[in-house]
C-alpha cells in the first residue's frame, strides 16, 4: 500500500492474520500512535477476507476482540461441549450456565474475523504493506532493518513475527513432534442438529470434533495418514457413512459434506525471541487442534504483548512479555501435547486411553475439576 523507499516505525508486525491484526489494533487502543506501527502481509485484505475456514474462539477471545470493537457479526455460540470416547466409558458435559456466561465460545469464518479486524485496523490508520513479504531482517543494537519483497526498507525498533513458521536463528530451541496424524476438515450437515452443542469424540485414531456452525457443523477429524488419504479419496456418500460409523448417532444422520481439505498435525513450539524480535501465535507455537487452543493462545499472546509494549517498546519489554507468557504457553502446550500423544500413539483399549476415559468420567462427577478444565480452555492459565 505504501510506495516510499524507507520508513521508520517503533513496531513492525510481520503477519496480517487475526493475531497480527489484533496486536496492531490493541497497540493503538493502548495509546501507541498508529503511524509508529507497520503491518506487513503477503495477502491483500480482500483475499484474506474470502477465506471460508471455520475457527473456534473461546469466551476469553470474544472479550479481547470486543475490547477493540472487532467481533465478527456472523458467529455461532457454543453453549455446551460434550466430550466422550466412541463406544467406551468416559464422558463429560461442560455447560456455559455453570460459569454464568452466555457462551463458552463461538464459531465463525476466518474471513469474517479478518474482515472485522481489518475494518478496525483501517479506521485506526495503521500503515499496511500488502501484498508483500519480509525477505530479510537484520537486527542490531538499536533497531531491526527489514527488507520487503519489493525491496522497500523498514527500520523498526522492534519486529513482531505473527506469521506461521520459524523466524529468527534459534530454531534449535524448538519443541517439535510429529504425531503421525492428519486432520480432515469440512462442513457437514445432519438431520438432528443440537443447537449450541460442540462435540469432541475421542476415537482410536484421534479426536473427532463437530463445532456448531450456523445450521451445520464444522468438522475436524484427526486420523492416521493412511486412513486420511482413503477418506479424501472417497465419494461424499462413502465419506458420510465412514463419519457416521466413527461418530455415532448423537446428531442423527449425516446428510451432506462440503469439499474436504487436510493438513498434517504436529507440535512446533519455538523459542525464537531475541532482544528486538519476538514471535507470537503460530510463529511461536503450532499446536494440535485437540483442544482448539491455537488461535486463542495467539490472541492471548497479542493482548499481553500489547500491554507490555505500550509501556515499554524496548528489548526489556520483550523480556517482560516472555516471562509473563511462560506459564500459559507452557501449560497449554503440555496439555495439548499429552492429549495428542495419548490418541496418536496409543492403541485402542491401551492403559493410557483407559486412564483418559476414567479421567473424563471423574471430571464429570467433580464440578471443580470440570470448572478448572473449562476455564483453562476459555481463558488460559492465569497466575
């Protein structure tokens, strides 16, 4: 959007997804001048706003987005979450009324979320460089020299990496894991939709999630790669029959499925912060979708970083952010990794799966345990 050769800003944000845009909006909300912020992304706003994928936002994320007036209009409330094991002992039901809240979270389209955030970003007057990529970033004692794909230069006091992938030179500190799973994602219809209820069904291959999405469901089905390839190759009729067999009849009969997509699953938790560069969201941690925490964890990253940098846009501010996020990030990574490993690498009816089923049963019988689990999912770890 900008054609000058060189620009100087206090904070440059590489990545114009929900986490990067939210950070920019939060910084302005907390008093940082819009002309001291630059946002860089490889897509136009129009292209990003057309993304049809569904995303799950926790109640805590709803609050953060409301604070910057960026709540998407079209969002479906999740009022209950039913967690169970297919044809095995162990289930729990989490209800928003236990927390005196109107919803546990919401499901919306990625494009709608980007559109709502982008409207606030434009209204705030933050300079955007689109569609451009960061091709090089060189850090020194006073600033970061950023080179864009059109050869423009940006001199920033700090650089925030909010785009997925490794950024920086400390990848050796990464926590990495390949779960040998893939996720099949699609929208599915059924003839007995339970309004507001999300389902997480643990199968012998991994979790199968149905999220209420308007009058249908957004499906995330985690399976082993060889099974996933077979599911992708099936006709719609055969796929719906396979889904029915895996999920059961709690929402009646599945009647329709949209185009199916897939992506591999793994854990990649980077520790790439340096004195003037910091990673948030998927750039810092890419999680298994077992608990739907990836985007929500990233938005919590953005909120804490905005609070810190509004007071101290310096290397000391980055250090404070790293320390303040250690607990929430660490616990969320450990919980999702544990659940993913149990179902990605354990045989059905194994001791680990049986113990998890027992845990689900105990959580349902113990309200404090159920409350602790749901509050972690809605708000993250709070000291």
